[in-house]
C-alpha cells in the first residue's frame, strides 16, 4: 500500500510527544544501554550472533518489527544509544532552518516530513509497548542496508498476563491415563499400529500417549496448578510469538486525532514488516537441533513422502489453523486411496469388456456400410460410420455400466470423507486442548481504521460533537455496486472466452477438412478436441491469476472490518470466479454441445456462417473426458506444482544476482546475517486461502464429473503426495514464520465442501442420464430390442435424411467422395424419416428416452442423497473414546478444585484452632467483633 494513501499527522500534533519520548528514552533505552556484554559464555555469544537472543545472550527475541532507515555513514559508538528517540529529540529541538542546510527542494522536504512523521508514530507506539511491559532492543547496524530492526521480548509477567487474557489452556501437573479402547478393538488397534509403525515419522510426539496432562485455562492466581519448574520452556516459541502479537494488535497510537494500531502502521509504511522468528537454521553442519530442522527432515523432505505427517509438531510450530489445514489435507489424501483403487478397477473393466461391447462392434463393422451426413457445410463430404471405430471403442472405456456404480460410490465416498474429517477434527480438538474454545476477538483491519479515520476527520469539520464513527451500508454502497457489476462482468468474460473456443473448433474443423493430406482429414476430430482443450487450459490458468487479483481488489473496496470478515468475503468471490472459470468449458461440453445444432437441412448457425458443433457418434463423453483430463492435469502440474517450485527458485536466483554485486558471495553473505535478517528476506505468509482453494477446485474435479473420468481420484492422489511435501518445504524454508492462530475447525471451507459434494450428486446424475448412452441403451434393450440384447442399437439411434433436402449452398461439393451416389444419409437423433407423414419431426422414441432420463435423475439423486444422509446419521461426529475422555477430564477437573477447596478449608480451620488455643485474648476480641445475629 502506498504511503500517500495515509495522511500525515496534523501540524498541530507534531510536537505532541517529545516530553514522553524523553521519559521513555531515560527509562527504557538508556536502561538497555547499561546492559554490557561482559559475562557471556561462548555458547551465549553464538546464540546472540544468530540473532535469536538479545545482546545479553539471555533474553529471547519473541518478535521483530522492521522499518526503513536512511542509508548514511554511521559514526562509531553504541548502536543502541543513537536510536530513533534521540534522532526525534534532535528534530524536535530548534535548529538551523532547513533551507540553510540544503536548497529548497519541495520533494525532499516532503520526504523529510514523511520520515519525521513516521519516526514520531514509531516512537509513540514503542513507548506504548514499553508501558505494556514489553522489552525492546534496536539494531540498525545490520548487513541489510536501509532496514532497521526492533527486537521484542516478553517477560514472564507479561506472558502470564496475556495467557490469562486469551484464556490459553495449559497443561497442569495432574496427569491421567488415556484409554483408547478395550477388548477386541484394542487388539485390532494394536495390530494396526504395529503394521503402520514404519509409516510414522521418527518423533516422540507421534507415539501413542498412555497418559495426558489435564489442561486448564492459565490463571495467575492458580499458578500452583501448573508445572513452572522451567519457565523458559513453559511457553514455547510459537505461544510466545502469538502472545506478543496480541499485545501489538491491542496497542494503539492515540496522541494524534485518530487511533492507529499495528495493522495501520504496517499499511502506512511506518513499519515494513512484523513477524515472529523461526527457531533456527534447517541446513548446514552447524545447524543446532530445533523444531524447524526436525520438520524439514521429517516432513518437508521428498524421501519421507510415504510417511504420515507430524501433525502435532506442525501445530506446535505453526499453530492450530495451519495444523488443521495439513491434517485436513492428509485425511483427504488418505481417503483418495480407496477412491483411486475403485476408479482404476472401473477403468480396467472398460478395457476388458471393450471387445464384447455390441454397439462398438456394430460401429466398427465395415460390412454394414452406414453412410453418415457431412459434419460441416460444403467442404465436408459423406463418411462411413466405421471410421469412428476408434472413438467408439475409447468411449466405452468411460461409458459403461461400471461408471454408474462408480458415481454412486463417489457420492458415498464424499459423505464418508466429510464424516471422517469431523471425527478427526474432534480428536485433534481434544488432543490440542481446544474443547470449549471460542473464537478470539478479531481486531479492526488497517484499511477499515483508515476509512473510519477519514470519515471522522470529515465529520469533525461539520460537527462540533465528536462521535465514534463506523462504516455503514450507505458508505459501502458504491463498493457493493462495483462488486456486483465486476462479478457479472468477469463471469461474462468467461462465457465469452468459451464461446470464442467454440468458434475456434468450428472454423478449425472446416479448415482441416479442406486439407489435401488424408492423414490430416482422418484426424480432424482428435486434433480439434486436443488443441481446443489446451487453449482452454491456458486461458483458465491466466484467468485464475486475474480473477484472484480482481477478487482481492473487490474485497478491499468493501473495507471489511475484521480479518475474518475479509477472509470470508474474499473466499466467496474467489471461489465463485475460479469455479466458473474452471468448469464452464466442461459444463458446456457435458450438457449443451450437440443439443443446439439442429438437424441436416435445418442447422443452427452462429453469425450466419458457423454451424453449431455436434458430438461424435460415440457421444460427447469422450470429449468431456479429454477436456477434463487436460484441464485437471494441466492445473495440477503447471499451476500447483511448477509455479510453487519455479517461483521460489526464480526469487532465490534474483537474490543471488543482487548479492553478487556486493563484495561477497551469497553463501558468505547469509552466514553473516542474523536470524531476524534472514527471516526478513523470506516471503511473507499470505494466508491459507490459496492452499485451500486449489484443493477445493481439485475436489470439484474428483467429484463433479467423475462419471466421465474415473481416473480423476488417482491423478489427484499423485498430485497431493507431491503437494504436501511442496507446501511443507514452502512453509518451513521459504516463508516467514506465520503468527500462530488458534481455531477449532477449517471454517467456511467445510460448508463449501459439503455444497460441492451435494452438487456433485446432481451433476453426475445428469452426466449419466444425458451425456452418456447408458439410459438410451437401457430403453432400447427393454423396450425395442427383439431378443433383449443390444444388437441393432446403433441403427435404432440413427435417423434418415434425404440429401435433396439440404439447404441451398450447404450440400457437399464432392458428393461422390465415397465412390458412389448418396441419396440417403444418417445422423444421430430420434426423428421421423423423410417418407413419414411428419418428416424430421421428433419421434416417440425420443420422448420415451427423455422420460427415462428424467426418471433416472430423480431416482438417482434422491437415492444417493438418502444414502449419504444415512451415512451422516450412522457415524457419530464425536468418537466414543474422545467423548468419554472429555467427560473424564471434566470430572477430574471438578475433583481437583474440590480437593483444593477442602485444603483451603482445612488450612483456615487449623489457623482458627491455633488462635483459639494460643490466644484467648484474640479469641475474646474475635467474639466481641462477631456481627450480631437476629433470631
């Protein structure tokens, strides 16, 4: 965000905090300057050099704020003494006029004014942090030019206070035995755990724990309940960073006319970045053991792709929300294994039975010599149906009775997956002490505070009474209208591009049909299908990036108040645009192509010259499969994997080129950097929305059109095995450490998953009914077949056309292409023959097939959804053993407090009895001061 978007402090307020700054300098930073580096051990010196600790080598750096400093020659001396506060004081004192020191340059004066303004805001904010109890240390003498660092340390009393405010559950001294199961189930679980033991990471956290610490919200009054023998490790680095982050969010700059928090300060450029530190290095011989290094070895390495993820360690290092994302991704990937196996079996069934498929055999039988009508006007001639033999056989691989079973299986699979995840989520909530957790207070975003500030400044000029302002629907109405118009425009762009690809297919097919090369003419359909699918893929990839940026811009225009509201609105817009972008070409092929073209002699034309497309004789299912496979594989290989590998490598190459311009190479440069400097060069964490989004779109590919592409779960499984390790490496080694955020579920994404799973049932019902030949075959076999077999089915689906009824200028220019005169040609449709009383009208067979198709959709949809609801009802959301353990925890907690109360009562009684025995005078005084009772 540009600095110009945020106004400077008014002139009347510029000298507002010089006195307080001086006091802060005397109390805070001069006190830090007095800490001398005189008694550090070699180990402490090493830790200090790594940037994980303060200059004293004892206090840990919990958080970092970075800001821009002018590049200038620095004099020797203590870098802590010549800090922003003293520079601010010097600026506040009277001095020579600015024009006397330099020429009157308006731009330079403007920049100087902005720098002074930012320094004042930083000074006030940091003074507020000191008042909140945090300890700060500044470092401007780094190897990173133009960047200053403020190191933040939270003392024990501040950590305890914030943990109590946040109601953070911490383990108590009380432990109890965890009973996982009993009897036969225990033996089965023991056997399974031994069988899967090689698949677990080499971590203690992943072993089954037989005992668990009783957890209780931290309280300073009840510190005796917790094991505080080692205060340095009681709050781990993730928790310390989140507690400091909470203090930063709550601290405001209030000396000016408007309040500014850390989000506003980051947005206005007062600070460049704010982030917690990583625990240490992940590579190198001198890298000390730490959780980050452990994650890099046991999670981010491709050599452990077959192992389970260390979910507990991920949660310990990154927080609950990121832990839940990877837990969900792991459950989803595991559930893809049975879906992939069944999909491969269905595909193999199609391969095995292709030679026994009677309709395919009839199409491939050259003795039948069925002459088909031209596929395009004039340049296309008549053709034999036997030339479509390859397409018909390939269509059988995906259009066979097993695909109906697979569609039902995948609908139930989606229901099982959702229920399995709910149970897994409840188990994690119990293990991570999130039971009873309530969503944390969400602080206002920087943009919202800025807009409110602008509104309040306008109101102050009009009204004498200052009121607390907020943005209303009236303020947001222009943004809402812009959102509506832009969303419709973007969806219109998607439809226009799909229409453009349709025109490409039509024109290219006509052009290739005029080729003199017989090989080209024979492969017209395959060439057009494949190239059109590739064009669609490229367009989808480009529009995905455009739509992501547009959705974020539209959400920023709305100015949501909180990060949660911003995220939900962004997710909704991004999902709608990307879903429409990815699936519009597929929906067109599945449900519209071949149904809008008309018939010979009465075709539908676009722009009066382009005849609408028709499906191949084997149906549009094969073309749907080609489009789906190319789009899915292309998105996964190019967008999800290649971009995630290539972009970080490219950025690293750019950093290497820049470092070569200096006097040392990149390796030596990185060795000299402190931990907080190294983390500064990492990419900032952009949230989990992109990660979830690509998986939700993939879930749509797996479930929505699975009837046409049974291998989709297999390709999704292979992609996710790579995706997990790619994401792991990105989070551990290429991103700044995110602020640990608590959460007990995956939020709005679960509702989107449920919605996609419900829509998938309806879509697959229509794909089987209208796109495939499953229903026409059933109708023919049981209503029209003479012997109950499929013999004669191809002839039954073909209608007759008299070539003399072609429209003027549409008949083939080479009518003798097949070597004989053609009087009657055939086309795929249910229509009356030209010799009937109602030529070319829709026949009764069409209505019989249509009724069967609609009946199948209704029955399939209701039966499958009923079965899904039964699965949802049968499987409890909370595992029985977890429910018992939660109940047991409540009882143990009550017993613990009852014993504590009894102990207090005994103590009071003993004190009272001692006073009564040893102090009769005290007893008499106690009696004399006892309040009178009324009888």
